């Protein structure tokens, strides 16, 4: 498996890349970092650098996606979508590896 970026999420990333005038080599870096009340937090960033020895690289819906191999242990099978509604707006993560998440939904355990 891998990390899956939906078409709607990819379109939002493309909009951000255009708005910020990022170069064609810019990738969406997806990872996890220690933090929050449950142990890990998701991390999304735009990055000009990637290393094929350390990162898993894919192209999805016209964007390049990089996930470092350590984060992939926690993210394998995760679907990233974009929600834009009246009540909230942002990226959502559907991660089959999560065993527990905090009450506010900003961190998880895997």
C-alpha cells in the first residue's frame, strides 16, 4: 500500500503551489512527528528537496508526493482528503493504523 491523496486534496495542493509560485520540483511532503496528547501528529509541507533513498515518491493527480520511510510505517494505507464546508475547512486523514486518537483529533497512536 501507500499514502493516497484524493483528487480533491491534490487540487487544493495545486492551488497552493500556484499561489505560492513554487517550482515544478516541489513535492508535498507527508509525515508524522512526535507530539500531541496521543503521541504523533500529522505533518504536511511543501518541500523542494527529497531523497529517493530515504523517501517513497509517487505522483498522484498531477502532484508529487514524498513520504519518508520512517513515517510510512505509521501512514501506510492512509487516505488524505480535503474538506471545504461551512463548519470547517482543511485536510483530513483516514489512517487504518490508528489505534487511539485524542479528543480534539489532532494527534494519534499507532
